[in-house]
C-alpha cells in the first residue's frame, strides 16, 4: 500500500528511511507547539484551544502535502505571520481575534484560487527578488523585537521609546542563555536544537521556582473556544484589505521559496528545473490555511525545516505523513506546552529572526535603487510593528525611487498598481 501511495522504489528510499526523516523534520519544527499558543494567547484566545488547533492544522497540512502532492514537506502555523496576527492586527489595530482569523481564512481562499487559476507565477515574477529578500529580513527584525520584548530584555521608555530591561532578573537571563544554547546546538547541527533550547530553559525555570509544571501528559484540551469562531464578514472591512494582502503575500512567497528550495535539495526538480505537482503542493498549503483558521490558528505554511528530514533521506510524502502523525500524538502533551514561559520561547523567536535576516546577503548594496527600498521595508516592520506597513513602504519606495532615478523601465504594471494601492491605504485607511 505504501509503495502504491508514495512510489518508494522510484524515489530510491525505504519505509524505515522515510520514518526517520519524518521524525527528524518533526523534531526541528516541534517548537511551534510551544511558541504559537504563547503568541496567540496574548490576543485573548484560549491557550489550550490554540495548542490543539496548532497540532491539528499541522497534521492536516502535512497529511495533505504527503498524500496529494507526495512531497516530504511538512506544514504548521508560520512564524512571523502569527506575530503579525497578534501584535499588529489584534493588539495594535484593535481588531478582535475572530476578525483576524477571518482575514487568515480569506487569504487562504485567495491563495487557493490563485493556485487553481495559475496566477501565482505572474505575481511572483512581478515582485523583484531583492524586495522579497528585504521583506523576509524585515519579518526577521519584527520577530527579533518581539522576542526581546517578551524576554524583558527590551522595555518601553517615555523618552527613547525603548531601553534595556533589568538584566539581573531571571527572565532576561534565562532568555539569553536559551539563545546561546540554541545557536550553539544549531551550529553543531543537533537535530531539534530549538526545541531542546525551549525545554532546557523551561526546566531551569521550573527548578528555580519561576514557573511550574503540574503534568506532562493529559487528554487534549477542548478546541471549542476557537473552533469556527472566525468572523469572515468583519474581515471584509476595507480597512483590513492590506491585512489580508499581507497574510497572502507573505504566505505566497514563503511557501514558493520553501517548496522550490526543499525540492531542489531533495533533487525532486525536473530536467527544466521546475517542480512537478507544484499546483498540488500549493493547494495543500492553502487548504491547510483555511482549515487552520477554522480551527483557531494563524496562517499555516510549508516549513523550511523540512530540509532536515530530506538530509536524513526523506524523499516522498510518507515523510510528511509521519510528521502529521507525530503532531496528532502531540495533542496529549498540552500541559507541557502550557508550562513554557514567554522567556523560554523568546530565544526561539530570536533564532528564527537570525535565519530570516540572512536574506540581506542577497542584496546589491551598491545599487541604491535596490538598497533603499529594501532597507525601508526591513526597518518599517519592527519600527511600525507591522508586516503590512513594511510591505507597503517597500513597494512605494521601490517604485518612486526607480522612477525618480530614471530607471522606470525596471518597473512592471503589477508593481505600479500595488504601490498606488498602498499609497491610498496609508493615506486614507491607516
């Protein structure tokens, strides 16, 4: 049955190899089980329900990817977009988490339609690679400031906006230690470095009496507090169009980059360098986003951590299905997830930020018509506390600088139209 479903022999792999690859991928991305509920709970969502939604969305997305597209790529709620959901859409813009879930659902629907009608290629080809790299780096900086804030390392100040927190307190010290541990373990290529760091800091916190753990295993908490609570009509408000676009835009490029990068590493591209069954993979991603929003979590997307499983030999959808099964088993570890303090997940956020900021190495800093828009996009995200604002600043700056510099031939209709829409949005619907 497994041979018929996944064509193991054709991909020169075995059931044992695929299972080990699935376990490896799961261990590298299981940190989301602790980080996602911690972030979304700040909106007022029930933490236990978000934990269940995270497990189920990851399981559904990974299973669809494995069974429909036959790729060893796992999915889960995405980093960056969960922070945007909480800190921008809900806490800064003042929308309810139900409306935010509605916006996530609508972005999933649009992604689904773009995948079916094959508009995706036109959109991706319209956005310069440098601008995409700047947006990825900006999301990294956005995650970094959230991590430093959650850890108590950076606090607000009436005169300078931000300043250094109390570095003698337990939380900031443990957060710094967690970051050092994760970075060192990742450098040594230890599988599950991020999750090990989170669990070590949580254990130290419990030993020092800063937090407590009542149990490790229990029956899954109820998902009803978030199940089907999304407000789709509220999300159709014109002021939320840029939010829906931000969810869609980031997911679209994050997913496309991850799929092609991981497929290339696994030698799964065809002779023309294209990814077979790409449409099915995108359908898996968009379907998982819609399902996740219905369950009660932010955008579900493909994980670059899938490359760890591929390095372990994973070549087929069986790897992704193993990940799906492990996420289902994780449902019974809700008490452990609930005991993880914010300063234990902050190092994970900061480490992901480091990885995302590496995209700045791709930028031609000698070309100011490229460097200026990239810097504008990257800096606007953390300083305005919004991924949507960063994308808007990036597009507008790219278009205007190119025109004023006499490089208008570098532009295309999509860039001009989107820039104009962002000007209208910032001017009238900010």
